[in-house]
C-alpha cells in the first residue's frame, strides 16, 4: 500500500496523543511498593506461562488476562522501563496465541485502547507504552514457539494489521511537535515491523520520513537502521517505482556524506548499501550509477584503515553483489551493463590498490599490533575482491596492472615509493594465487620486471616472495625463467623477517618445478643447510624447508640423493647421538623432537617412486627422470639411523611426545614409500612390539595399522606383521582387563587397527593366538565410552567384523554366542546413553546385523525390547514393536535404517516433535 493508499485510514483516525511533548498529568496510580526487580520477575513469569504453557490456560480466562495486562501496562507506562517492556512482551505473546480466530483485530484494539483520553497517565507516557508494545510484537513473533502451521496464519494476520500501525507511525513521525524520543521509538517500531516482510510500497511514506529524520543527529542512527531494514527486505526489488522515488533522497546525502567523513563520522555510509535492487531496471542505470559513484567514494575514503578510517571495508560486499547481479543477467542485458560498469570496476581496482598501500615506515611503526592485524585482514578482503573482479575484467586486468608496474619501474624521472610497487605486486599475487594465469601473455614480462625492483623494505620483499610463489605453476611450464627469480628466493631465506614468505615460496617452487631444478640443487641445498644450522627460522618454517628439500631431492639420481642426504642429515644425526647419551631433561627433549620432526618432514616428500609415474610415455622430455636402481634412499638412511633411534627410545619410552615423534618418522615414510619400505618391515615390527609391550601408546598402534594396511597382504611380510598384530592385541586386552577408561586414545587406535586388519587381511582373525572373543567383548565395552571418536572407531570395527560371520568361524561363533550383548549396547546408545550425533554409526551396526544375522537379530530384538523401560522409559511397547518391525524390514536401504534410528532415539529421549529436535 503506498502512502496515498493510507489517506482514508488516516482521515478516520482521531488525533493521536495531541501535544504529547507538553501534556502531562500530575496524578498517577500509586505503584506497588515492590522493588522493580521483583516486578520484573513477576512480568517475566507471566510471559513464560503464556508463551510456553499456553495450553494450560483455560479459554474462559483469556479475556480477563487481556484486560489485566492492558491495565498493568497503563499502570507502568510511567514506571520502570524494564517492567513495562516485559509486560508488553507478555501481552504480545497473548495476542499471538489468540490471533486470528479468538482476537482477530488485536493490533487495532491495542492502538484504540491507548488512544483513549483520560486515565491517570499522561499522553506522552501512553504513546511510548503503545510504541513499545507495537515494537515488541513482531520481535516476539520471530522468537515464538508457535507450531509451523500457526506461524503462517499469525504472520498473515499481523500483515493485515499493518493498516492500523502505519497511520499512527506516519502521524507521529511527521508531527512537528513530536519529541525526538517519540520519533526514535517510531523508527524502531518501523524497523521491527518490516521484518514481517511488509511490502516496500506499503511503507513508502515512512521511509521518506525516515530520510527526513536523518538531518536530526539524535535520530540519525535509528533512521539509518529503519531505512536499511526496510529497503533490504528480500522482495524490495519488486517495488522499483518506490525505490526510484528514494534515489534522489539518497543522492541528496552526498554533501552530508562528505561532511561526515571530513568530521570523522564514519557511520553515514551505511546508508549506501541498500538500493541494489534498482539494477534490475536497465532503463534506470544512470540513477544507479550515481549511487555507485557515491559508494566508490566511500570505498576510496581518505586515510588508512583502520587507523584513520573504518568505513571502506563496509563497501566491499556491495561490489561483490553488484557484480553477481550483472553476471547473472541474460547475455543481451549483461552486455549493456558491462559496457557501463567495466570502467567502474577498473576504477575500483585503482581505488582498492591505493587503499591496500602501506603507510610510511614511521607511521606504520607507530601502529599497535591490533591495528596491524586489522590492516592485514583488510588487505586479505581486498585481495579476495580483486580475485572476484578478475572474473569480470579478465586478462585485461592483468595487462592493466602490468602496464602500471612497468611504467613505475622504468620511469627514472619521477620518484616512486615502495608502497606503490608493493600494492601493484599485491594485486598480481591476489589474482595469480587462485586464477590459472598460465595463458596470460604478461607474466613473462612480470617475471622480467621483478629483478628490477629495488627491494629495500620488508613488506615489499614479502610481497615479492609471495608473488613468485603464486607463479610457481607458471614457472614449471616456463623453466627458463627460474634463473630470474630463484636467486631472490635463496637470498631471502637468510632474512628471519622474511621467514614465512621465503620458505613457503621455495617449497612451492620445489614442489611444482622439481624436475627443472637439478642444475640448481647444489646451491639450494647449501643455502638451506646454512640457514638451518644458523637456526634463522622458527620450528614450523624449518619443517617446511625440509619438505621443500624432499621435493627437490626426489628428482635427482639415487647417488646424488644419498650424497645430499648425507651432508644434510649428518649434523643432526651427530647432535642426536650426543643428546641420546645425556640424562633426559625438558631442554634436550625439545631438541630431540625437533630433529625427529625434521627427518619426518624430509621423508614425507622425498618420493622417488613418483618419478617413474610422472615420466611415462606422455610426459614431456624435460620432465623425464633418471631410472632408479637399488634400495630407496630413505630406507638406506633409516637403516643407518635405526640403532640410534632405538637408543633414543630406550631413554624416552615413558614420554608420549618423543614416542610419537619416532613413530611419525616411520609412519610418514611408510605412507610415502609404500612397498619400497619393505626392507624395514621386519626390524620395525620387532621394535614396535618391544615399544608397545613396555609402555603402550596410541601412536605405536597407529603405525602398526599403517603396516597392516600396506604389508599384511604380502606373503613375504605376513609373518612379522602377524606376530606384531597378535602381540599388540594381547597387550591391549591386558589394558582392558586392568581398566581402559584412562586410555580412550589407545582404545580408539586399537579399534581402528582391528577394523583395518579385518578389511585388509581377515586371515589374521583365524589365528589360534588371537582371542577373538576377548576382542569382541572389548568392542562392546568401547561402545559405551563417552568419547565420540572412540565410539565411531568401534562402530567401524563391528561393521567390518559382522560380515565375516560366514567365512571366519571364530567370528561366526562369537557373534552367535554373544551377539545379543552387542545389540543391547547399541540399543542402550540409541535409547539415550550416547550422543545423538553418533546415531548414524549405531544405525550402521544395526544394519550390518540385519543383513548378515537376520534370524538371530529377530530373536534378540524381541527378547531385548520385551524388558520394561528398555531402552528408555519414554517408549511404549507399541513404539518398540514398530521400531523392531521397521528395522527388520530394511535389509538393503541403509539410509532408511538411519532415519528409523534417528526417529526412535528422539522418542526415547522425549524429544520427538520438539523444536529442539528439529533444529539439531
């Protein structure tokens, strides 16, 4: 309904709260002697009763309750604000529960009741009380617990009541003598009602009045909120004519915006992010372009974020959404808009790169660490925006940036700051990190320009490094350019201030370009060794550097790999030997873990097996790698240091972190080398068995699982793997006998190991040395653990075990004898003993039992569910029968069993049909 549509409604309305700024009464009803906190408690209790226990209130009391609430609200209109608000919320809840059948004209009656003259409450207080009531009504609807079908009915009824609210708000907002407080409450009320999706054309006059209110500093914030909330409703774009009427109002704010920015008032620009819907009308693009230019002004607002300005970041979302709209149009319409807006987006790139510039060194040094971090995040947001803009501007954007950088670096007459160069490079980096730039014709020129940059600043050097790193894939396709940039990266490795950027860039180059790096390998290894020995980098960067060297060495012939490994590792082996002789203490523990970590990270990426795969028939000649003969270099090194590692372990077997670091070396080596690790299987199996027998730890079980996964199926390696598996199983069963609750990590890893054994080599369960019955009972016990990962691993174990009932006699026997215990544990969990998040896993166990042990499950279910109160006192016998029948019927559809279990667990927990259950 437009403003004109409300004329009749307004003409029928009596004058509302005339002269409310001056009218007052000297007399008022005496308030209860109770303190406001007690009154607030009483009002809150009343609201809780109405909103949550509506069904308990007899229908004959509705009218009395309504009258009492009206009376109390009138009484507290001049009293405590917090009590008044709670009473208004209670009446709002009452209205929502009675609408539309029992109290069809609720809002109209509220307005009428508070317009009545007389009483002991002054007009201004009555007016504010009514506005409070009208404001909380839509808010209470948003949070109400009404059933879904009622919500739709009540929303429709409230929407129809807008005709009673609009004239009141319009008159109060335009009434010259209305006090600012009343107008502010009117604006808040408007903000609240538009959340009910009031059509924009039915609030048009109020929005225009809200724009007028912007000139009042006291009303500015609430007016902005009202305008933004109204215009940003989902269907606002349907009312283009209304929006077009508002454009001049926004454009008139331009001077106010500039003044506000000059005066440091950064909130004004919030106004500009709401009228995007105009874009839908192609004939009105000129009006919209004027708005876009205003937003561009806000994006490029003078000053450095976040120290001198905080507004520009708010505009970035606008550019995303505008671009999305343009790119979603059909081809013909899109072409028109691209013609208009491509220049705008090129201008945006210039503005963003200017905003991304660092301040002067002196100014930046004065910033707090929090301000520097906010600026870093702001630059990441700009980077994301530039990457997004590339989708619209394409290769022309890179050409544009390259031309600017070229002019900057070749112009000897005009002095340039490092900040300009850094920002342009940052633009390149932002795009190259996520977009495939391999086909761009400006990248060779960029690579050629980089060595010409006078790198005299840490921020600039960082960006140069990250830019080179972003171009690593391009360098792999153009290896001739490596000689231009690799020296810069190696030089930067020696600077601790460039630790993250230089090491991550070298790692990317070694990963992407490894087959082109042999000519540079000696130099890279030498520089890396030097910085490692000097301990220039922190631990995490040292690990990255070792990974980079692993990639690099992978492409070399075995002899060269061994030679480089020898020179690289020998200092650390010598240090480790020395540390292994010392008495354990916290200091040498950290040193040991550091060295073991370096070896782990090196072996993680040193993979010569990939050479043959990547140098097959279709690989380009430049990528070919020399054929490898003899044992894997990693295995050679591990065999050489094996005795030393055993010595370290003997001293540190009680320390889980050291044991974990040792296991990590072998686990990462096994994962990388796979079957090439074969020569180590026997001695590692023996060491693992000794470790675990002495002091059981989860990391040893995880390494055993890797060994089982890769080598259990190989005849040559089955004996040591079998012996290790049986040993760790026996030791873990002893832990269960002693009480496993203190070791959920061991139980978790143990169950994963058992599941892996069943998956890869079920024959392990045929061994007479393996107590299958004890493992089964440990699994049943583990299902009752509170730790979710442990329960998930145990369910996985049972879903691997049950299918082997037919082909592994010990498994078939134990399931037949004690399978009911498993079912009882599963039903207990479903009945409420385990987290609802685990129900899918328990459903899979149930599905497995149904699929592979149908006859037994039929009997077990009947016996188990016969017990009173099991698995929950909340389920009836009929519900249990229905559940049983539904489960037994589904032997193919696992998804359906999961749904059945989820529904039954809600019934067991008393949550079925509740809002809490639906939101979970």
